[in-house]
C-alpha cells in the first residue's frame, strides 16, 4: 500500500512539473506578444512565477491560477514590471504598467 501511495504522489508531482513548464511557456509567449503589441522590449526573455492559487474557471471547475511577472523596457535604459495571469491553461490577462489587456 505504501508503494502505491508513493507512486501516485510521484505521478502527481510529475504532472504538476510538466503542467508548470507548459504554463510558463504560454506566459512567455503572452508576454512577448504583449510587448510586441506595445512596441516595447521584453527583457531577459523570461517570466517568473509570482503567485499560485486555486480558482474556478467559467465552467465552475477548480483550476490553478498562476501569476507571472516579467520585466520590459520602453526606452532601453529602464526596467518596468509587467504581469501575465493564466487561469488553467488560458491567458486571463496581460498587464504592462497600468494598462491591462485580455
């Protein structure tokens, strides 16, 4: 019985890791598109996980809501912070400065 619990826990951790990597790549692509649309430069070409919690999607299912921070520059000499929020695997919002878009 202990082995079965261990294997189930290992499988759950593997799923979470794979799902997190997929979500991170989605967030990087969303940040890149947001920066391109506003004609600013995405710095370091990466995002960092800032928040992780459970939330309900439009169908009432419990999914993970992940918030990712990223940095961008509008002049090349400064750093500003942006945010991408994913609800499950769907992009919920992309924020550059005080401007939000969906």
